[in-house]
C-alpha cells in the first residue's frame, strides 16, 4: 500500500533525473509502469496533466518523462528528459505512436495536486485494447495509482499485483487465493471493488514476489474472469 506521508529525507534524498522529483521522475515512473501494465506497444496515448502539473509540465519536463516512460525507459535512465525527441525519431522511422498532451487546470478537489491520467489505446488492426490509469506523483519520485479503468485503487508499485476483472459472483476470491496458495505465492493484501451487484467487479491482489506466468494463466482461465492486468513491482524491473 502507498505511504500516507513522505519524509523530507525521502523528497530530497533520492538521486533522480530532474529537474523535479514529482514532476519529472515520479511522472516518468507512472508512465513506465503504465506501459508495463499495457503489455504491448500502444497505438496512441492521451496524457492529461492536472493541478500543478498542468501549469508546469513543459518547464519541468513532464512531457518528456511521460514519453520516455511510455517507450519503456525507466525513470533512473538519463534519457528521461529526452523522451519526446526519442519518440519523434522513432516515428520518423515509421514506428512509435502519437502522444497527445492535454493540460487540465480544473481538477476535482479530492485529487492530488500532481495528478496525471493516461489513456492507452491498442494499435489499429490489433486487439481493441484500452487502459486508463489515474495516478499521483506524491513526492520524492514515489507514486500512487488511484484509478484503473474506472475502479478506485490504492497501489504504490512497490509490490507485485494482479487486477482481476471478473463477473461478481460467489467464489472468485477463494478460487484466485487457492491458485496462488498452491503456487506458494504469499498474498500481502487484497481488496475488492464493484460498481453494481452481480455485474463486473475488480479484485486487487498484492503479493510478495512475482507471480509465475503459469499461475497467471490459471487465473485467466477461470470462467468468471474477463480480464487480468499485471502490475509489476517497480523494485523488480
């Protein structure tokens, strides 16, 4: 679970690619994790900066950080502030994907002042994938995932996690827990979310360590499961 408070030492202490721990490194980390979750090269991306990010994203290199993260460049890489140029170079070669940046100055009052929303769409001719992430850069390069595809979550990226979108019915949580227990995977935390009883629901499972692909396949094969999204630990990638 994300930290509620960040100490002064954490904010000023990390060695990061700047100029800002929250507007550059943190935003790059959000985009990097989102690309890992999407699992493939997107067809296009819409980036919405809210709050202070909407006002400072150009000067603090937030757009470059997002582009670098979406290209799979980790936030510790010196190329973090070159993201847009690298993306243009790739596009000139007939590859890459368009990134539209939209600053939004009026954010809901409950949202963190450093909020970014990323919408990733699949490539034309491929699977009709779409992933929407709302996340906060909370200081010192730390992040918090607040919403995934319309579901409220609270993830820091410090632990491995799986997000299981499933039909809301009895036994799903038990089935997923049994698969992980049989695979000797320790569950650190779980939470369940639904919009309407008996409709689609979201099960969030954070684990101590990566979940092997065969176990992921077993969970995906459950008849109640619609979609599974892996959230890799930022510590392990």
